[in-house]
C-alpha cells in the first residue's frame, strides 16, 4: 500500500513539475525568442529542425548568439515548450 501511495505522489509531482517547466519555457520564449521568431518559423512546411536533439541544439545556438545566460534546465524548458506546442517529436 505504501509503494502505491509513493508512486502516486511521485507521479503527481512529476506532472506538476513538467507543467511548470513548459510554462517557464513559454515565459523565456516570450521574453527572448519572439524578438527574432514568430510562430511561422516553427510551423513552416520545410523545417530546419528534424528531431528533439536538433531542437535542443537550435535553442542553445540561439541562446548563445543572443548572449543569454540561461542554465541548461532553462534551455530544456524552452525546448520542451517548443516541442509541445509546435514540433511534437
């Protein structure tokens, strides 16, 4: 019984942490990325990004070119936001 309760608690925490990460990614995207990109970059028919690792690499490339001081988890937040809203890898 304790094992099931612990699993439910961990699952609930993981779900809320993921939602918070995507919301953080959205906020970072709104504050930084839309200066250069509108949604047409992500929805165009011929996409430069072909997979999730490539999306993460592209987010990091843009971060570095803009001189942003994001931590790795913030890069992942933006990557998760873009993937969940546009790319769906």
